[in-house]
């Protein structure tokens, strides 16, 4: 994995080393004290790899090949209704994609419709959906992650989101499936 950040942390917290892989994906630590380390590997667009309890001995070279999985992507949609305005809802962070991964791109987005009866009652909520963006850009296996939100809001999101169309994620110019989290915020306007 080119340009990955590799971090070694001694489990007794006496030593920490950092390295960056080169264009060929190779990395090394020239002077690491013997001990047990936790290793963390990060690269833009990929999930963080955790390798716990790596035992390193003085003067003995050790090779560890790393395979990183593609990270998740997310979408956020705000659906504004008319009525009273309660407290704001927090929005989860977005995942950045880079490196050897070409990020998925939302090409078409059908807007969820705020249910009229939920609007009239001043009901707000955030619907979290999870799906897989297929290699042809369609959503597979769409499901609601949170079930405590009002059922009308959840259904409105589930009705609209399957119509969305994506440009698929590319890994080394090849389309791959990637998990996405979609956040639909239903909130009242002023």
C-alpha cells in the first residue's frame, strides 16, 4: 500500500515509532527497541488496520505484509418541514476517500418526502440507513440501523433512498462494492 502511515506503539507506552510506506508499498522501522507493540496502519480511502500484540526482538528482522480493506462512505440528507423548530440534531462525520481509491459519487438523489402528519405534529428525527453500493452503482441490502426513530420518517427515507444512483467506487480502476451509511435528517423549518 503506497503512502500508508504505519504507527508502532509499545504496549508499556515507553516507545512509539512512525513510518510511511514508499511508492512500492514497502515500509520499515530501522531502530525499534525489543518489546510488544500494537501496530496501526492508515491510508486515505481505506479502513484503519489494527494489529495488536506484535512481539519484536532486538536484531531480528521481521516482515509483515499488510492488506487494507476499503473504508466506508456516507451520505447526509436534510429534509426540512414547516412548523415549530426544536433543538438541532447532530450529524455524523463524513469519511474521506483518497489514495488508490476513487471515491463513489452520488449521481442521482430522489429527495425523501416529509410525511404530512409527522410535519403537522412537529416530529423530527434522524434515520440512519446502511447499504452496499454495488459495482454498477445501485444500492443493495438497504436497511435501517436505528429503529427508535418515528416509523413514518423511517419509511419515508426507505421509500426514497433505493432510487439513488452512484458512480461506483474504483480500486485501482476496477469497480468494487463498498458499504455506505446514509443519514436522513428530518427537521422542522422556521
